[in-house]
């Protein structure tokens, strides 16, 4: 069942917040040499740094990963909403799953591992 952006926000607050971060801090800068992020690894590093400014920030970072993993498995009927939230041109469910599973989630996991952030119990 396709969900609206509001429905996805209600179910996956941190995942959707990350997609908005992709939109505002990466995609809106596309092609601009002044963009502070050149790839998803840079973007995730910046996102992780921001989490350090908040109480429970590391837990929220992990919730972002969990949210995106669930979305990649269970919410791909809403692939257009997911792509629009991130301002990323996706070409269907398979493309959304590939993007989340091959580019976004691995970068988030690698940054958590690099920082020694353990997944909360």
C-alpha cells in the first residue's frame, strides 16, 4: 500500500529526517562545487557529526538505519514518496531498494562502525 509522506514520517521519523537531509544538504547542491559533500560517505559523516550535538544522538543515528532498512524491505510501494523526500530520481521499487541497500544504508553502517558506535539493545 502506498503511503503519504505524512504516514511515512509518522512511522519512520528518523529515516524520513535523513531523506530530508539528503535533499537539503546534498541534492539541492547538485553540481555546485561549493557543496560540502561530494558523495554519500561525506554526507553520512556530516549527518553523524550533527547527531553528536543531541542527547541520544547516537541512538537516533541507529534508529535512522533501522528505519531505512525497514523502508527498503516493507515500504517500497511508496518509492515515489521516498524519492521525492530525498529529491532523488528513482525509477521504481527496484531502484529505490538498490539505492537504499547499496548506497545509503552501507554508508551509514560504515560510519557507525568507524566511530565505534554500537547498536543499542
